[in-house]
C-alpha cells in the first residue's frame, strides 16, 4: 500500500471509527508515577497470556493489555491508524500476508535493528526489511503445513484413521486428498463435510507453489501465473464434489463448525492448532495431525511491529523483543503450537519430541519442524493479504451457488486488478 492510498483510506474513515480505535496507544497508556501501560493488538491466539504475567512480575511498572480483532479488521484498522497517525497500539501484530504492505510505509514503524538477524530463518528476516534496510518486525512464528483431522469421523466413514496411513493416502498431492474426500463423503456422518471451506483449502494449495500472487518485482500475476488458476480449479473440483462445509475461516459460523463437528479435515499450519483447541474443546483427543498432501508449503506466520506513533516506543520494543526471543518462542510452541521462526530451536528435545494429547499424542514437534525444514518461501507482495481475501470471496461465491467457477474466476481477476490501482 502506498502512502497516498493510506491517505485516501484515512479520508474515508468515519469520525466514529477514529474515536473508537483511538484507544490503541492513547487513553490509559499514561506513565504517571513511572507506571506504563502497553497495548498489544493481535488477531487470534498468540499464546502470550502466561508470558505477559511473567513479564509483568519482572517489570512491576509495566501493565500489558491485549486487544484482539478479526484478521481482516485488524489489518484494515492498522492501515487506518498509520494513515491518520493516531490510534495504533504500542505493539501491532502483522501477518505475513500484510507485512509487505507495511514495508511500503516502513518509515512509520520503529527500526528494530539488525542484532537478531542471525537467529531467524533468512527468508523470515528478509520479508520484514524495508528497501533501505530497516527492520520493522520481529518474527513470531511460521506456518508450516499439515492436515488436522478428526479420527473418529474418519472411522465412522470407514476410512483408516491412523495418521501414518492417512498421510500415505494423500501423499501424492491434493488430487489424492480429494479422492479420499469422496470416499469419506460416501459414508460420512450426517451433517459432516470433508473440509471446512474453499478459501482455507486454497491458502494451503497455493502456499506450496514456488510463485503465488506476486513476482519478485511486485507485479501481481494472479491472471498469468498458471499455479494460481491450477489451485483454483483443484479447490473448485473439491467444492463441486460436495466436500466443503462452505465456511469462511475465523467467522462465527466457522468457529461453530468446530463445536458441532461440521467438517473432518482442515488445512493446518502450526498456528491452527491453537484455534482448534479454542473452538473444539469437547473433541480433545479425537483430533489428529497428518502430513500435508504433496509435502512442504507455508500458510501464515506473523510479526510484532512497533509503530512510531506509540507513547512508549522503548518499552514496547523491549517487550516485543522478549516475546519473540528464542526462549519465549519455544514456550509458545510447547503451550500453544505456534512454530518458531528461529531454526536453532527445531532440534531441541522439547521441540522436536513434543507430542500433543489434544491431537491424540500426535508428534507435532516432528511433523511441523519437518514441514518447516522443507519449506520453500514464497514471495509476498504489498497486497497479498487483500488478494488472499479476494480469492476466498470468489470461491465462496462458487460454494454458495451465486456464480459458476468461470464467472467467479473472471470477477476475482477483475477485483484483484482493482486492488493494484
């Protein structure tokens, strides 16, 4: 996003929205008497609650307040705060799909320096560097990819439920995954689809391509990259086979879908495990984790950034550095399942040998560190997150019967081109 677009966004923002969101770094963030309140704005569960308590005990002058919002709303609000130079939290999380957009206005973020460059996966560190070499974000996690699935639903449908057998069944790629889905659908428990929704599945499929929505020169290639259309056609084939629960990721309906057991599999980057635990508590032990079809790939992963407009930049930088330090990244993985972006941790016993009882004692440490080691990073351009949402909406139109595949594809391409203006 260019600064001029941010300015246009600011002009369009209503006064009510600005008043509502101004609670970010202002309000009760005062430091009277040496006391400092740090506002941390996130989307989803980053696994930080216990870490906040530890940090506050060691820093009695610090109070940490976490704010969470919907994925798209969070990033849209952050863009507005940057455009108006008001309302941002002291620490703002940014997803990998939006980090390039924030790089474009990197002068509005605190430069975090180069001291930690050697700790990170090289591509993770590079992705949040501005053109003039300023680092705007400490990496939190990387996605890695697997498939989380309900063992009990597989058994009820007469399919093998052992994770090694499941992994082998679709090892040949997403076409094999769809084949297994058709077998599931033939005997599926009533009211249960094979996967949650086309948008989420698409993110996993395109995440395995060497080139996604962008070339390295920031040219959008949605309409010219055959991998983008191939992934679309594969997901549409699964939708047309009746395998989708037609749910949009992170929506209230999607959350309810976990609780009601409306789908048997979900594309599962490491961070998805925390979402499943949050929404499917009644099914602990019935979920499991298998290798992703085709191997490798990435979906998601985030950064902690420090907007310059914050009132407590130095304290915020110190907290963000601590939250993303190797020790804390290791703790977040063992407690919440977010895969570290610091590769030196992958071979540590507490990481590599980790099993998760919620997921039937699946060796999640081995599964996700193996996926991370196989990961081939895909370049993310400035509007990657918005393009991802546009494609999701296009697939949703197909799921809802509002358009056929070709009609929706053409509208999606047109909508993406408008994003680039």
